[in-house]
C-alpha cells in the first residue's frame, strides 16, 4: 500500500522540528567552566564565606636530605597531620599532630593562645599560654603563619586571601560536577610565606565551593607539600578564647616539673637588683644544652633578668647595665672538674670558682649538696652579694627586687 503524500510530508516535518529542538537544547546547555571561570567562582565563594573547617597532612622535604620512610611508622618531625578552622575575619583554631607531640592554638584577633602535650587526650590537662601583643614591647608579634596555623602556609583566617592571590589557572581535570585547577600564588602577597615559588591546586564545585586543596612551596633548600580536604563552609562554628581559669598565669615558670625535682635542694636569692624578676624556670634534662654544652644530669634553670633594660637594648648594641643572672642547680655528684686557670670565688660562706670572659662571669659555688652554677653580666661584687644570701626556692615568695646596683 502506498503511503499518502500528506503523511510523508507531516512525518518529515515532525523529524525536522525535533532536530531543530535538539539543536536549540544543545546550544543552550551550559558548557564546562574555563580555568579562569572556575578560579573566579572559587574566589567569589571564599570571599563571601563566613567560616571554613578542614583537615589534612603536611610534608617537608629537604633538597640535600631525601625523605626516607620510617620503617616502624614512628615519629617524623617533617610530617604532620592537622585540623583547622576559622571564623572570618579574625578567629581561628588549629591542632597540629606530630605523633609524639600535639599542639593546639586559638587566635582571637591579635591575641593567641596555645598549649601542647604528648597526645590529643593530654591536651585537655594542659593550661593555655596567652600571647597578647598589646601587653608586649616587641615591635612585631608572630600571630600569622606557622605560629597560628600548622597546616597551611598561612593562618586559617587567610584562606580567602590565599585563594584570592591565586593567578594563571590551568585545568588539571574536569567532569560534570567539578573542575580541578592549578594556579600560582605570589609569595610576596604574604609576609609569612618564605618560599620563592608556590602553586595551589583547587577542586572547585559548580557553585564555586572548594572541596580539596593541594599546596606546594619550594625554594633552593626545601619543598613543603600540603594536602587537605575542606569539610565544611559556613557551618555553625564558634571559636572562643579559653576561660581565665584555664590560662597559665606564669607560663615561663614550670612549677610542676620543678616541684617533682628531687636530685638536689633548690635555692633562690633572697634579693635581686631593683627592676629584676624571675623570667624563666624549668628542668633541663640530661643531654640538653646548658652553658654552651650538654648537661651531664637533670638540673634546674632559673633565669633572672632586668626586662626593661634588656628590651631597651638596640639591635647589636652593647648593654651599659647588667641585665641577667642565669643559675643552674644540680647535685654535687654531677659537678665537673674546675677549669684550669679559673679564679677562686667566695659568696658569703659559699666557695667556688669563676671565669671572666670580657665582663661575662661563668662559674659555680657549692651550697650543701647542691652546685649552683652561674652565668651573668653582673660585676663580681654584685654577684657575690646576691649569692651570699640564698633561701629555699619558693615561687609563691619570689626574691625581693630591692638591691641597688653600684
């Protein structure tokens, strides 16, 4: 049977219409973004974000020391894992895990709090140390880079700036849902980045959301690689300063370890020069460096300083006033032989020896079964006066800062 001519014409018209419609649909479909479009979308998203949370791993490689995997999977100081978060523009939290030591840092505007322990569980038992630039006479205060953020090259609050500073993007991979681009970061945009070359890989979703980041920084000495997954943008995130009760009021004084030290009786001067204070106190473990050499046994280090005079010294200038007295205390059984050529030294009823090297005095006296070793820029007369009157170490009753310096 022959098909009617009008049916043939009608069928042909339907097919033609379908072809035209298909062409219109295909022509109207969104094409995958270019590298520049993907980067611009990521920059807009990051700049509008309220917060970010991510975790990852970092590895440091040295040019003259190729990385060697640990056979037992143990401690590697050049590898770390981290988790960080930020509430823009000025709040962040970082946890940096080196396997054998874990540090946690909170930054609130310019104030930084940190603490460290052998593991994450131990962090809960540690007090925070507070660093407030307004309470310091330092011209510069390290609140950025590695001091605040352990994972990235910059502080967590600088994530949008890091993406914004990216340029010259090129596509590494692309599918219907995301585009992976590689871009260059200008190190000069960030004071905390010391690498001469930095590249950043970003996995960018269609809406501009960044889900993965890979950073590589290099110079002539080393290469740092960072891989991280962004877990959440714009979450219900709050970063607050620690409670006052959880902040160590004397972070430079390790009262707990010193209280547990029982190798020798410990002493402090009854009086020190006016304006001086105990700036630092800790147990120095055997094998650590004391006065330019490894110590032969555990000992306690007490460092007294005239902070005002010390901070007023211009760079490379020679101080015109005495500024410090460093005491190391340990049992007499650990004392080394007296150096040849050392001079006799007497402080009240205590005797010992000293060496004078261009106005800096080094030596020790014996107090019962305790050796008190010293390093200072005090005069011999002032040193003898201070060490002649020693009392039991008591952090609750520090030395009176009343002695005049002649």
